[in-house]
C-alpha cells in the first residue's frame, strides 16, 4: 500500500480534518473501504492515497526506524514493514529477535531475512502456460494415435 508521503498531491488537495477522519475510521473500524469512501465522499483510490501506515510500536532491527502496518490486512496478520529500509517481516518474529539480541549482547549477526514465501514474486505465468501447451499437444498426439489405430482395425 502506498504511504501518505508518496502522494503529496493528494495531501495538498485534501483538508487535514478529512485526512485525520479517514485514517481514524480506517484503522479503528471494521467498515469496508468502499463504505468508508462513500461516507467520506472520496474515491476508493483517493482514500487509499491518504491512509497513513499505522505504527507498530516496534523498532526496526536493521535501521532502528519505526516499523508500521501498511494496511488492516497486514495488521490482522501481524505483518510489519519499515518505510526507511524496506524490511518486511512478521511482528512476532521481529520481537523475538529483538528480545534475543537484548538478552545476548554478543550477537552481532544481522537479522534474519524475511520469509522468502512472503517477499518472492509469484512464478511467471508464461512458464505455466508453456507447460500447459506442451501437455495439451502431447495429449492431442496421443489421442490421434489411438484413434488412428482404432480406425485402421475396422
């Protein structure tokens, strides 16, 4: 999700009270984004542009910045990110790592990398399409050979 700072044109055009109300209602209610946008008389895109990340009250283990939840889904799943260095990880894993480092000052290794399943992009769809085409072609050839053999026997 985009942060408020990434869209300065939206912040310059939007009154502070609307931005404050939008953020308060987004983070403190279960109302859907479509409903919030209608209630605030904003487009859904504009609403997303003015929503600021919610601080997670956890320091970033890589840069000592402040970790934040970028949206409600991330908050529900405990997924935090650092706007300063780009770290993305599970909040509980970061807290455990910070506690481990606090109890053992001899640990100097960098924090573990985020789970690859969370940050890796999905497999390219072209590869699965190629596989589907090859399998379909082979199935067609096999069906043709079987039908040809059956027709010759008649």
